């Protein structure tokens, strides 16, 4: 009786190992086959006059190229996106 129980335990353990290993390998295969994220080429946007402005100290960064948007942080806070009209040059 004890030998049968031991044999049954090893069989169940082997089946559980197979199921867990198979699930893990299939997950790893699906992750390895996934396509890499498409790269967005940077776009020139200097003519749009867009700035990142720090609301704490007033530091400004002009946005000249735009790819994947990620608002920078300054003074520990996210910067504000501000669009300003371009100043007109008066003819002489």
C-alpha cells in the first residue's frame, strides 16, 4: 500500500512539473516572438513655438524635435506644456 502511494505521488509530481514547465516555456516563447515596438522618427517642430515651463522656478525649454512625448521634470514636478504665438517682426 505504501509503495503504491509513493508511486502515485511521483506520478502526480511529474505531471505537475510538466504542466508548469510547459506553461512557462510557452510564455517565454510568446514573449520572445513579440515584435519590437515601432520607433517614431523625431519630427521638427521648432516653428510651432512649444515650450516646457517649470511652474516652480520658471525654467523654459523650447521643443525643437518631437518623438515619443515624455514631459520632463524640473524642481521635482512635471513641467507645463505652453504654446506661445511667435512675435511679429515689424517692417521698417
